[in-house]
């Protein structure tokens, strides 16, 4: 098939006869373009979730970082008698970073 024939075929509007009326769907390239756009929107929704809710149940309140700190402490060696002091310093650091990033 020559390029000219393919170009004519792709540019030609698709028409469907339905209940005595003719409906124009657009060219095959336009249909493919809109299908790709819909796929991107659906993918974005499933990847990032719906917008507008933001923050969930903790919205507007202080974040509880205790589980994060408890999970991270075993990764670093330190004397057991300093555990509470280190835990408080880590919590304070996480809260400070959160505030600087625009939270609460």
C-alpha cells in the first residue's frame, strides 16, 4: 500500500449509520489519540488516587511519628541507656523537617 493511500485512509472520517442517522466518529488517528488520553487519565487516577481529599484522618493534626522511630532505631547501634534520649531527638528532628516542608 502506498503512503498516499494510507494517508487518505487515516485522514478519512469514520461514519456510522445508527437508527437512520449518520454519526461521525472522526479519523482513526483521532480515535487512537483520545483512547491514549483516556488510558493516561485512568492510569494517573490509579497511580495517585483521586484528588481533593488530602491528608486523610490525620489532616490538620500532629503526625504520630512513634511507629517510624521505633522501626528505624534497630538499624543504628547506640548504647541502650541512651535509647529514650535518642528517640526524643529523632522525633523532634522529624517534626522539624515536617514543619519545614509545609505541614501543620
